[in-house]
């Protein structure tokens, strides 16, 4: 018994891949040995493998039982050695899942997917954006980059990366080159807009520098606190800006002058109203904006703009450029019909 315990101690210290290889060889070899010892009972190696697996996993169906003394002795060998070996293997597998979960929570695993969304900087606004993306596209993969010790959100489809965005290694781990968009948020309760926008500018500069080095385009969206800082961000090739302070001020002003307008805008921004804003490409059958408007209207969608041009209703007879990016308002089911 002491010899067996010593052997088990040695096995535990073996590297995982070596252990799995040894276990596989042991099980296959045992299948041929039991077949060779009792060919009348175990008529082929597969039946032998069935007996070996039911023995070492302690299932013990009893449908195949050794009849000879030598066969029974080998069965005892399987009990003492095989059960211990398979137990260690199962333990290693369970341990591996535990290590994987811990590394994922700590943000140490590389994201290997593509067409995902990368959120940089955790805040209440980032959290709300994450849930809104999931509400719009329930299959969307989201990668969060932050420097918290563990993932701040426990969603299964959120992949957390712990690291400094200005480090190339962090960007590689998040696979930003294959991302649909990178969203940069300021921290909650930032009192100094110069400092906050300066940090965001540093982050987006690191991302765009990495994109230039790799000769790829990365679509970046940045939250900015002050409008006068936009010029600085434009030099960094930022694709879109969201003005936090000015957006709130504009909404308050419009609500005061056009009472009730804030409710309309907030419902459009939120999916709770049942409709949403969607971007679509030009259908080859559409020659003019009027063709698109009428076709979309029949499907239940409202055409409102081509990019940021809201004057298309005044030029319905004009041809639609091939590179047009049309925006419509409708529910999700209608959107699916439109893109089909």
C-alpha cells in the first residue's frame, strides 16, 4: 500500500499533458491485455476497453467479469492503480477549470474572437452602454479593459482584460484590430474636464498609433467632457465623439423650449419604447431617396437620414450615392426584414 501511495505522489507531480498521455496509454494497453488474458469473455479490445473504463471509473456494470485467476488479479491491479490514476486525472481537469475561471476573472486571458466591442474604462456609463449593446444584439461579444483586480461585471459574455491600454500587449490581448468598435469612457465623478479629456486623448492616441503600426483601421468612439477639446481628438483620428456635458445641456434646453422633447429623445435612445435607430446600406433597387423612403415605409420603417444629413426629405428625387449610410427608425423585427 505504501508503494502505491508513493507512486500516486509521483503521478500528481507529473505535468498535465504527460499525465493525460500516460493515462491514455495505460487504458488502451489494459484493454488489449485483458482481451489477451481472457479472449473468451473479452472477445475484442473494444470490449476490453469497456471493461477497463467501467472498472477505473467505479461504474461496474458487471456485464463483463473476468473468469480466470489471472484475469481477476489484473482486475485487482486496475482497482488499485487505474482508479487512483483516473481520479488524479479528473482532479487535474477540475483544477484546470478552476484556474481558467480565476484567470478569466482576473483579466489575464487573451480574447481570440472578432467583430466584438471593446470598452475602455469601467464606469456607470460604460455599464449602461454594455447592457444596451446586449439588448440590441444579444450575441454581441464585449471586451472590457480596465485595471481593477477582478472583473467588475459577472456577465458570461463579458471578457475582462486587466491591463494598461497604452501597452501594446494589452491591446493585443483584447484583439482590438478585429473589433467592430472601441469605446473610451471617462471615470465616474471626474471633476476636472481637462484632466479627464487628457487621459482619454492619451488612450486613443495609443490605440491609433497601434492601428497605424499594424496598418489597420480601428473605429474609435470617445466620451469628451468639453467641446473645445474636439480639435485635439480630431488630430488623433477619432471617428466619433460623445459630448457628455454639452449633450445634457442641449437636452435640457430643448426640453425647456419644446416641452416633452426630452421624453421623445430618451425613448429613442432607450430600447424600452420598442423601436430603435438602425444603420442600413443602400439597396441596389433603390435609385432615389424616394424609392428608399417608400420601400422602407411599406416595411414599417422610417428613413430619417443619410449619415448626419437630415435633409433627405427635401431631396427625395435625388439619386442615392453608392456609399450612402442610411439611418432608419423601427423595431428589431422590422429591421431584420429590411436587411434581408
